[in-house]
C-alpha cells in the first residue's frame, strides 16, 4: 500500500512543481514584456523631449541663412526707400 501511495505521490509532486514553474515563468515573461513596453515609452518621451529642446546643426544653419537673407532684404528695402525719398 505504501509503495502504491509513493508511486502516485512522487509523479503528483513532480506535476505540481512543473505547473508552478510554468506559472512563474509565464508571470516573469509578462512582467518582462510590461517593463520593456514601459521602457520603450520612456525612451520615446525622452527622445521627443530632446528633439524638442535641441536644434540640429543643419536646422541652425538654415535658420541663420534665412535670418541673414531677411536682414539683407530689409537693408535693401531701407536703401531703396531712402533713395526714393530724396
């Protein structure tokens, strides 16, 4: 009788421990996926903040050229007004 009980108990304990290990593994995967998703969202927010705060070098050059062109056109306009006024 004891031998029969052990033959049932040992595989039962193995089955239960296997199910518990599977459950814990699935929980770890779900937690890891959630952490990865939150990390990706944080990374995207950080990149958006950096891109909104800092201007790229090419954008600075373009802005500088446009400002210089606008200033030159204003200077020319003022020269033309002064010449026409005389």
